[in-house]
């Protein structure tokens, strides 16, 4: 089950729309909670935000990667694109 979910997650490109100030800096940052919310809303995937690992909150526009721990032996890498609203 976890392997199937990992395969599905790795095919996704999650797009998070945010408001930006001058020079492309975000108002605040994108955290694992926002990522979990978008996964649930857009893809009907309910993941615990604590299972989504990011090195640090995203503070500017661009493409990032996050790791999702689905099981002690199963992880998936997910592409995340942060864009303006």
C-alpha cells in the first residue's frame, strides 16, 4: 500500500500559489502544513504534515523537493513549485 502511494506521490508536481512582495520574496513562507493542505485539496491525499520533510520553509518562488515518509522503509520524493497567485 505504501509503495503504491509512494509511486503516485513521485509523479505529482504540487503547485502552491502564494502572494509575493518585491524581488519575489514571499509574505511568510511555505511550510509542510501548506503542502499537506494542497495535497488534500487538489489530489485527495490526506498526509500528516509531520511526514512531509523539507530542509527549511520555502521563502522564495521556484522549484523545491520534499521527502514524504510513508512507512519506516518507504519514502517518496515530491516536486513542489511555488508560484505567484
